[in-house]
C-alpha cells in the first residue's frame, strides 16, 4: 500500500480551474426576462443549446410546490400525467414547453449527467 502522504499528493487541490456555474444560474431572476436569462447562461459558448444545458445542470436546485390547490384540479393533473405516462417533474417540464419556454428534456437536464 502506498503511504498516506503520497496518496494526498495525487489529489489536485487547485480549485481555480473548477468551472463555476454562470451568474444567471445561481442568482435570483425575478426581474430578468427569459431572453436575458438565456443570454447570460450561454455567454461565450460555441453552442447555445449545450451552453444552456451545462448551465442548467450546474445551477442550484430548489423546490416547486403549489399549496391550497383544489383537489379536483390535483386529480385532473394526476390523471393527465398518468395518461401521458410522465412523472411529476417530467409533466411540469412538459407544461413549461407547451407554454413556449425553452426547457430541455428531463434526460438532458439530469444532474447525474453533468459534464
């Protein structure tokens, strides 16, 4: 077995080379338009789609919850979701895409696929 200090030297301690998420991915976006947010995410990237995917994968995560929704509406949402054979998050993204927002697929956004 190699000694402990030799193993420690193999680990790169330089964090200056770690790629950070763009500012738009970590700051609140209440006052920005959708186009402004996308422009900040894809700044200086060769492919707009890949840049947006990378920024979304690296951005912080938050909870989305709607309280005090009438039970019949919840049941309608669940029934439609099951009709389409989608999970809750997939259905939420589906609704955003139907509204015209440029939301990538769940497979593309999966944080386990961060590059």
